[in-house]
């Protein structure tokens, strides 16, 4: 995949009277946590040609011109009667406005919340809109009698799926996608993109697991042969397996012992982006998130979520020097509902001033709440460093909750089996990685050689480690093997708690490896590695990587070895 390839539109027939237009970006599209693997993305739009012509999900403004060019080359835009929208966001407004200019006759089809968003995004109260609440159908002729399934969640309150019984295609919008760009339209060899689909789920769906389960129940009533996704390859070959995986991944969240209520509102999408990154950090640490967009949530539902949660996080934009009314209402509910032994967190984005964040933080401090991370204030749009800060803050928050709830049985002496497991001998290493402006590190002793040709190794990386984000397929890292005698200082340094996005390499002598990751100057040896694959293993990822370069830095030194006393904890 070349990041220098220009954006383009791939057009491909996928079923009777049905064509996909895949607007492709070969490099990272936006600074949102779900794009962090930086494998590009596709924005999939569809044309259904019955007796009437319908367009499904035009892409965002990044693709407006190339998309309209491709559409007009192949279809008569004056014949488009309907534009079906799985969800509406401000990013899509530019394309819809441009489409209206060349095809003013179109009628929009969306959910009721979608209609409200659409009129606001297009600044036009007189749009022709058909609202679909779930019982209505839209007959395009030639057997394409479309059915509609509202599948709302806190991030996308207007989410609407569409089913075509003629082709047995389910247009799933945000469900079952992946942010990955390529020439493959369908998911042949779907196992190879499981990691990308799981990451997409963890970022976009895990914070709304309860609503995802409800949506899966609804969608099960529609016998689909193809999932026409909003992003990435269309699902045909791995449809049954992916549906089952979504169910399992959702249940992992809804059955978690600890839950965090993540309450926010977002004026321009920036606060929602921060919320998504914080949620990712919390869920990767094994704590569930109940995501609540307070603009679309009943007060009673907010109260119930706060009551059952072990902690809460509140996020707000600043509008006219204040928090939006829904946030103020939610804050009042929190103060009246949550006992002050619950862990709290505050975040927000703003344009010129951040009074809303200060107000919320002040109220919670006055009420005696403890904070799970330092309050996060972001001016304008978030960037990579901001997302890292938010994700790590979320993980810190979850770890603080788990620590306060730690099962007392952990102090029981290790069993004979655990002691035996703890005698597994492994070299003591520090794993370091750097990608663009983001860097991280961790102490590692669960390391083993895995192959001779090519030389390869496996490393167990806990899911809640900050560096886990940099350990996906294709990522580069350095494994620094520590030297007996001087390893204690490095061990102590990398075992200490770091704040969110704190520089792990301050006061440590390093040099840059060829792959861009830090080499510890005091290491015995180092290996430059590339992640080939990874497998989910309980509370860890087992990462397999191949060695591309390396060097012994001290020929006379001896490898530092970590003798574990127990196989249950570090």
C-alpha cells in the first residue's frame, strides 16, 4: 500500500441493479482513534437501479469532487429520486450540498434524528425528507422494496440500516466495517483482516455494547447474503463468523464487572472524538463503558447508568462561555446520584476558551470526588498526540478502578502450579516503539524465540499497556535486551507509573534505530522488529514479530534474566 497514491473512486457491480462506489484514501483520513492503524480507508456508497434510482450513503467532504465525477460519468444524476443516509454528520454536508446543486429533485431518506441533523447540517428547513421509523418500506420497483432498521447508539443516534430483499443485501453503515484500503471489494481471505475489524469494533462499538446487542437482535430478522458496509471490504465470505464475533465481543463488554459512565455532548464532533479515545483506553483495560450522549439520552437513563457505574467521566464543549444545557443537566444528575467515592474524570474541547471544562471540574472537586486522570483540555481539533493522551488517560482511569476493587484473594500465596509457571525463565527486555509523534515503551519478560527462518519472536503484551496501540500488524519496534548488572536502573525506570502521554524516555540515553524506534544505549543488545501477526490470549495479545536488524552492544555482558515468583501477576 502506497501512501502517495492519489485518492480515487473504485466502481464495481455487486448484485442485480446494484453498484458500489468506493471512495478510497490510501493514507490515514482523520485524527480519530478508529483511524489510528493508518491503513487508509474506503467510504462506500451504493446505487440501486430499480424503476426508481436510489443512492445510499454519499461520502464525506474529503471525496466530494472525485465522487460526484465518478457518479456523473456512470449515472444520470437527474434520475436520482432518493438519497438514503445511514447517518448524518457535518462532514457529509459538503457532499450533500453539492449533490443538491446538480440534482435538486432528490428526496432524502433517514431516521427521525437523522432528519433533525440533516436540516441543521444543510441549514435548510425545507428539505424533502422521508423519515423511516422502522415500519415503513420504500419500493424502488423491480423487487427492490427496501426495509429500514433504526439501530441508534450514543455516538450515532440517527443510525439507520437498510435491507433489500431482492438482493439480500443489508446496508450496515457503521456496523461490520474496517478502516483499511485496498483493491479487494469483498472479504475473500477475511481471516487476514480480523485484527482490523476487531480494532474497529473496539473503537466504535465497544463503548455502546448494549445498543450493539440490541441492533444485532434486530438485524437477525433480515436474511442477509452481503453486508454492504460503510467502510472497508464488503462482508460476504466471513459474514456468519463476523456476526458471531460481534455478539461475543459485545457480551465481553456487557458482562464486565466494572463499568464507567462516559457522559458527553459534542458541538462539532471534537468532544465526541476525545470521548471515543478515552473509551478505547478504558475498554482495552477490561473495564466496560456505558457511553452516553446527553443530548439524546433521557435523564432517567443517565441516572441509572451513573448508579450502576464504578466511576464516571464527563466531557463538554464550551459554547458562549458555558457548557451546553444537556451537559449542565447531566452534571446535576451526577452530583445528585453518584456517591463521592466514585472515581471522576473531566475532558472537553473548545475554540477560544474552556470555561465549561473548568466549571465541571470545579463542581466535582467541591463535591469531594477523586479524579482518575488530570483534566483534559483540547483547543480546536485533536491530533495524534491528543488521542494518545486520551487513550492512556482512559487506561489509567480503568486501572485505578481495578486497583481499588482488586480481589483480596490475590494476597493468597501462589499455588504449586503458579510457582512452577513463575519459574519460566525469560530475558529481561524493554520494548520501545515510535510512530511519527507517538512513542512508548514497556518492560517485557514474556519473550520467546518463535522461528529461525526468518528469525522471529513472540512477546506477550497486556491489553491495557499504552504501547499496545503501537503493536499492530505492520508496526515497527525495538526489543532492547538488558544487561545483568546495570538492568535495575532501567527496570525501575520503566516500571514506574507514567502519566498519560508522558515521555517514557526522559532522562534515558537513547539513539534512533533504522526503523525509527529508540535504542537504549545501556542495553546489552537490541533487535529491530516488525509485527507480523497477533493473537488474542486472555488479558494479553501474543505478538509474533520478525527480526529485521540487530546488534550486540556489549560483547562481555551477560543477559539479565527475570525469575518470576508467580504466574499470576508481575
